[in-house]
C-alpha cells in the first residue's frame, strides 16, 4: 500500500537557508514519488504561503509562528509543542520529516527523519545563541532529536564529518541531502528590478542572508577599509532591524562608522530574491567572509548567477567551490584585503574565476535532494531505523 508521510512545513517563510531548503527540497520530494501521500503541517500564519502540487495541507492552530519562536532563542512554548505533536500523532503518518532541527518537535511513536544542517551552535555557540538558557535548550533539542530519529541527514559531506565528530556518530548514520541554487538564480535574466546602486556602477557584494555575528561582516569591513578610496562601493545585503536570529547589525554599523567608510558602504537590508539575483549578476566581486557554514548556499547561488567569488576557507566552501573560487582565512583581514585587491585589479582573473564557479555548480539540482529525501522517508517507513 502507498505510504503516508507528514512534513513539518513551518519553515516555509524563513528567509535564510533553512527556508530555501524546506521549500525546494520538499517540493522536489513530493514530485519524486507520487505514490506516497504527503501532508504538510503548518501554522495559520504560514498556511497561505504554502502550496505544493500533490501534497495535502494540515493547519495546526498555534500561539506563535514556529519559525520565529524557534529562532528567537529556541523559545517555543510547551503548549504549542504539545498541540503540534498531538496533531501529527492523531493522523498517524508512517514517517514524519523535519527539514531542520530549528523547528524540531518530539513525536513519540512516529518514525522521524530529521535534518541537522551544521555544527555552528557547537563551534561558535556565543555567536548564534543569545544566552546560556538558549544554548542549554538547543543542546537538549539536539540530543533528543538524535536519540529519537529513525533517520538523520545533513546538507554536505563537510557537515556530516563535523556532526559525526561532535556527537560521536558513525558517519553512515548521517545521509547527505545536497542543496542547489533556488530557481530564481538559474533563470535567464529579465528586466532588471530597481537596485540599491546606480545603473552601471561597479560594486563589491556581500550577501549574508542575515547580518549575524558568525557571518563575520566586521572582518570584511576591516579589509575593505584597507583598499584605496577608488575601490568600488561595498554593498552588504542582509536583514537589519527585523531579524529574529542573533544579529550583529548594530556593531557592524558602528564598525563602518569608526572606520570612516561613510557612503562607501551600502546597507540595503533584506532584499527580495529577484533583486538579489540581479545584484549577483551585476557585482564586480562577491565576497562571503563567514566563519562557519553547513553548506554555503549563498555562494552557490552567486556562482549560478555568474559571479566571481572570494570565499572564506571553510570545509563547506571547499567542497562546493574551493577549486573554482579564491579563498582566504576568515580571521585575517589583511589576507582578505590582498585577495580582494587582486580580483578588483584583474578583469581577466575575475572572468576566469566566474567561469570556474559557474561550471562548479552547473550540475546541482533540487531533484537530487528530492530523491535523497525519498530514500530516507522510505527507509523510515520500512523500519530501517539506523545506518
């Protein structure tokens, strides 16, 4: 008989990589196996934004939007957790997919497939979790998810190695569900939307998703300040005042002021995807100075748009783009300044790097993620609980 799989879709409106993964991977999963009956579980605020052909929708009334509550120090209320778990248990799915630990809810008696995207809360807890209570809650959630999950997955081989080491897991217990550029970054360019820089003006772009401490924007500012006044302006895209995650927006702004950067740096805040894609296509250089990444999706999306990339030297970046992009030590502002100056001064080098980066990501598709998730949910349904 066809199986019945429930899916946590409460991250659908998340503006970071968690949301991109949920939207694209779930749609690909449903398309990959139409013999399975899929039901997406959402809260009332998220429900109007969720529509996946071939999947049902189940709205669970909650007091707070789960993706916001979970991001804000992992502070989802007990009543909401209980309501969500009861709704899923009442439907008795053969397996339940949680695309990210961020919105994990324990559901006794139901085989769970849980996504662990990275080990950033272990590597840099003080940069992503606001206080001791939030860190303790996150650790409890991690331990419970790992103990209960029938299947675990992550988004890169680099992340799998880090997670296996952090939790003492055999690597084979962690499957890899690969990410890919969102379709907006692979479509042919149409009419250019209004951008936060004048038409034709060169600029250096940093798209941080959100200006969180681990995104390391202050080191980029330090490096940029060492360039001559004739260097193209720096555009730093990322949520400013409307951020539910740990934010360094105020300290980044203060650092830019102390460095005397003035209007050489532009902070447009969060921008829609069509604007971000146009910025990637127009940028002279795209820089990602992050101190930690599980996959590095912004770099892959920029590469799909044909941008020359300058990336922090991280395992995840090396896995997806290391041989194509130029790399630097994320803690060394001097090295970053030198590599950025090198790229800005050499148009031929920029063209070669952009071409290599585009070629490196050309074969990535969300269909592969859908197939990988399909294998996991079938394994959970069939009772093969661990690798």
